[in-house]
C-alpha cells in the first residue's frame, strides 16, 4: 500500500515599516548569524539552556536550530511547537500504550524555514501539527525586537499575480477544490435534494484517478473555473494541475492568490520527515533548474 504525504510551502518577504510609513525589506541575516553562533557556542560548551523559547497560544515554542547551508547559501531554521499532549504507541495487533515522558519533556512538532538573505525571502513549511506562518512570524518579530534592529517586522505573504492566467492555461487538471456559501451553496444542494436545507457553506473536491497520467476532463475543469472564479459567493477555489506533460503537479490558489509550492513524498521510504530532508526538498523547489520559485518571485518583482 502506497502511503504518500504532500508537504506544502508558502513564501514571504521579510519587511519592516520606516518612520515615514514606507514598507521596505529587512535583512535578517545578522540576527540569524548571531543566534547561530550562540547555538554553536552552547553545543560546544555543553550548555543546557541556550535555545530561544517563547510562548504562543499558551504553549511553549522554540527556535530549535539555525544553520547556514554553505552549498545552497541559505539559512536553514527549524521551529518547534512543544506539545503537552502525549500520543500512544502500539503495533498492528498490540495494546496501545502512552509514551512515557518526564514532566519537563514534550512532543516536538517541527516546521522548517528557508531564508534567502540576498532576496529577503522566507520559504515556510506548512505543518498543521506545528507552528504556522503567523506563529513563526511572531517569533521572528520577537527576535527582531530583541536585537533592536527595527521597531516592527512583518512576514508579508508573496502573492501569485499570475494565478488566474496560469490556472486557465494548464494542460492537465488533477484536483479542483471549492467552497461556496449563501444562495450558491443552497442552490447546489437543491439539485440533489428536495427543498432548501439552509446550509451555510459547501466544500467540494473533484479529484482525478490516482494514476500518474490521469486528469479531470479538460472542458469540465475550464467550465467550472469560468463559473466560479469571479463569483462573490465562492470563498475557496484551488486547483492542482500540470502546466505541460513534463512539469510537476503544482497548486494554484484563485482566491487569496498566495504563492504555494508542494512536494509529495512516499512515507514507505521517508517514514520520518526530519527537518534536513524537508530542507533538501525546499532548496530543490526554490532553485529548480527549469525555473524554481525564486526565479518566479523575482520575475514578479
């Protein structure tokens, strides 16, 4: 049985606001380099408490590591949400048993960040069990304030200004997800059931067959996009599609237009996705020779 997992990533610019109200990019490399040196000193001297920890939503979180990848020339940061809740361990037919941890121990959920200091771009892994981009942004804000570099910091979401054009020019549509509200939601249900159920919203996903070359009927997909893309009662419209026969399947968001990347991994070989493997995927996506996300962002200006 194939067990696959899709890892998602979003992109942000490191910015701050000047006293006269202008938004400018903020270079974080000096802050991260200072912390990297502190962490290295702490490890080499056997220190017990040297990692940056703060509280987010009443739970502890930490910047567990800061490295600089000499080959890629990007910073590799790992943030962790430290969870109090303990999972169970078991075998296929055995009894479940809660993990035995000390009172000062936690379950750590990692989120990996790539930082391109030359272009002030943060590529952040989305991990629903760990810290989200907002929490990571708040953590970096605390680091910026502590360093006295700027009065404020913002991880500004990078949007895909070509999302609509690209969505209508895909060669193969693999998945279309939409969320509709109001009269449109009830209208869809009225076609299936008698009467008006007065629902608040409906979410629908159209998926192709799992075969690698499978796709949703092209005319159907285009008609669906035509009908939904400008409708104010459509709150979500996302696709996963392939631009041509040789390109990877990529996500496109037609509502928020946030730029997204994704990587599908087979959990039979990558049972534990550690932060180093995730960072390798991120570098490949960001710097891909046939036009990585860095080039796409720089072309957008």
